[in-house]
C-alpha cells in the first residue's frame, strides 16, 4: 500500500500537473442554475440551435475578391476616384483620390441560388445553397486590435466577456465532462486572451484555449491532462483527499464563489481525463472523413485538423467552439496591404477544410441545430494601396456568412454600394449579428445580463437588434 505524506499545499501543487492545471480554469457547469439566471434547460424562447462554431478569418478577408462581386470595379479599374473613407480620414485628415482596383480572381455563379463566388473559395462555393450571406455588415474600429476586440466582446476599450463566455454563461455545456467554450489556435495578438476571456463573469465561463496560433495543429491539445508518474489508483486517492479538504474549507467559507469555481475546475479536469483524449483524437476517424477535411494534404492539413476537432468537440456537447486562422502578430493572416495575391495562399489553406466541416455536419444531421459563422473583423477597400498591390481596412462594408441553426439557406441579405465600399441596404452591425446569433440559441440579448460594479451588462451593451428577415 502506498502512503501519502502530503500537506494541502503539496497536494494542490501535484494535482494541478495531473489535471491540466489552472489553464482549464473553472469551467465546470454542473451548478449553473445557482450561478446563472439561466440553467442549461431554460431559455428565453424556443431555440433553433444548440451550439456555435465560429470560424474566425483574422486580418480582414477581402469581400470584393471573394463573395461580393462588383462590376464597377472591373469597369473602372485603374481610375482615380474619391472615396469617403474613415481609415484615410484618420490618417490624412482629408478625403483623397484612390486608384480603383478590380478583383484579382474571377467570379462565377454557383448552386441553384446562383450566388457569385470567386476562384478563392471553390469548395465553399459548392455549399452556397446552404449559406446565408450578410453583405451589409459594418462594425466599430478601423484597426485590427479594436475591431477584433469588438467582434469578440462587443466593446473596443473596456474589459468585457467574450461572446463564447456569454453563451457559456447563458446555456452551459451540454456535456459536464467538457468545457462549454473552446478556442482552437487563438492568437496572442490583437486582444490575445481577452478574446476568449470571461472578464467579470464568474471564472467557470472563461474559454479554454486549445493550442495557439503559430504551432502545429498536432499540438493543439490540453497539456498535462494526465499525470503519468502515478497510477490511476494513486491519482484517485489523491483526488478523494483533495475533495475532502475542499469540502471542509468550503463549508467554512460561507459560500465563497471563487473557491467553489476552483473546486469545480479540478473536478472538471478529473472528468476530462476520461473524455477529452478521445474527443480530441482524430486518429479514430475514417480515411474518407480525413480526406474531406484535407488532412494529410500539404496546404490543408493544419487547418483541416482544427476544423475536424471543432466538429468532434461540438458533437460531444461543447456549446461554443471558435476556430482561428491567424498568427501571433498584430498584422494577422489576411491583412494584405501590399500583397493581395497572398489571399490565395490563405484561401487554399482554409477553403477545403471549411467546406469539409459543412459537409460533415450536414451528413451527421448536426448542421440544422449548429450555427456555423464564418467571417473577419472587417473587410477591405475597393481601392488599391501601397503602390497598387494591396487593399486597406474597411469596417464600413463587408461580408460574413452563416449556415445551419435556423438561418435561411441560399440567400444574400443586404448589399454594399456599387463599389463595395459602404453598406447601404440591409445593414447589419456587429451588435445586430451578436443579437441574432443569441436569439437562435434561445437567448434574448437584452435579458442575458450580468450585474457588475453597480450596473447590468450584456454582450450588446445598449445596442443591437435581431435580424428576423434572415431567419427561417
């Protein structure tokens, strides 16, 4: 028989290594009903979706070179024209002429809906009849940092919970053995951990990062999930001891929420030891599934693994999964100010995996109650930049698309002007998009609140409206 001569400090220290450490951070949700005004089985209204997969294309995909075809860009290519542009105005304090730049890739119609898609995304193009394009998007912020924070938290300057944390807070995880919110391959730039932070929400609602930008997808796992230095029996005895010590301390603490969150994080970590490894293991998938995601192929292997892990996590009950295509700089992947042809490199890496995710969800019957959201923090300008080889940021008009989750299929809502610069009809602000996604999950964005520092906060602050015209 093994005897343990450990004090409380040593026990906590040793077990942290075996349970994935505090990075797993207070994510248990078994006591949601006590901590949140909503339990996992109670909604503001009947939901159309159970979960979200957000595919974040960091840096600003050019809508004008991908999904928003504008004939005037071809017709007036090379001409000098004046554009009322907030980005230029901030730099020069005046409106100046710019050279119109046509799309670098050819467009053609796809599907029964006849949606125009460029050569950048031929695989996603095959799914247009399942997509809902929002072509009148606009947002706050003209630089990556502010706009990226706004996309994730609904705020530019202040520390606010991320959308995934709000969803986790409102609904909880469908699986008590897994976190409710996971961010795969997040960047440390442009907000970094703030983009998956719980901020002032209780610690149990923070996001769990899986890997990080810049490292191989094969390393996108939860490190130190098990302690190989002790047997299962020995670890069980340690955990039982820790439970007894925690229960005694909690009984004396008079409902200490922070202590309770820490205790729950250890218990979740213990349960994850028997569940997370299988969920994150793509080795048990069929060859046809791996091929669908482009896994094993030079350009698509890394992001394909991200997308497949997202499907497995969502299928296992994680409410909100974010897949990040980015890097760890403040000038992320799609930010082509002087080298627009590089868009093709990024499209080649992501197009097939994203299409594979859509096809896989659909064939498994998951797409109907899963919201797939694809998009960037903003779009790009219709005029050329840096000697005519790139495009600048454009937060006043761009495109995102949604699939599944009760959104209309094969439609385009809203449009930009004749040059694709400003959203002019069917305008959807980022607050509106947040409100609409929450609505489909059965959450009223005006009532999903948390009282902090003397006031009630919400993801959409005092803004946002549900876009009912895009709902089926």
